[in-house]
């Protein structure tokens, strides 16, 4: 007598139509993307909140120095002291619009670190490449 082997079929996993498998994988992908967006938004919000409490510098390099704008929470900081970190002997004070031109005496192009301090002692710094003074 000939006996045919019986196949053990799990109807929940072995007989799933291909379109259903595709739908399930799309659901997993949607959940992964949602988790990624939520994580990104959380860290971005924390960084933005940190920026709103501290000073920010907007440094615009020019020949012979840079224009520096000092702000805190989006408001210009009048009377903030700005200096070049390598030359602490020379400092500049921002005007009412929070802006000041910081002179640099370097002949060749060089990266300089600008440091600002407001009246409350908050500090911020930014490093920028200052172009050569040569024409």
C-alpha cells in the first residue's frame, strides 16, 4: 500500500495572499517612518528651546573683519561685548540693533573664533573663515 505524506499547513502564515503580505509590510514601514519623524521632532524641539534661552551670533565675514549680530530669543542685544578669541585685548560693543563690525588685522585668510558676552554674562561663540585683506 502506498501512503502519501501529509503536509502540515499553517493556514495563518502559509496561505497568506501576496497582496496581504505587502499591506502588512507597508504598515510596518508607516510605523517606522512615524517613529522616525517623532524622534526627529523631539530632538529638534529640544535644540530650538536651548537656542531661545542663550545668545546667538550671526557672523558675516568681510575683508578686514566681520559683521557680528548678537541676539537672544530673536531680540538684538545692545551693549554686548564681542571679541576675537585669539586677540582678547581688543573688544567691541554692539549698537542698539545688536550689530558691530569686528576688525581683523590678519593678512591672509584665516578662521577666527568670535566670542560674545551680554550684560547678564551669557556667552556664545562662532568660528568663521575671514577672507584675506589683500586685493
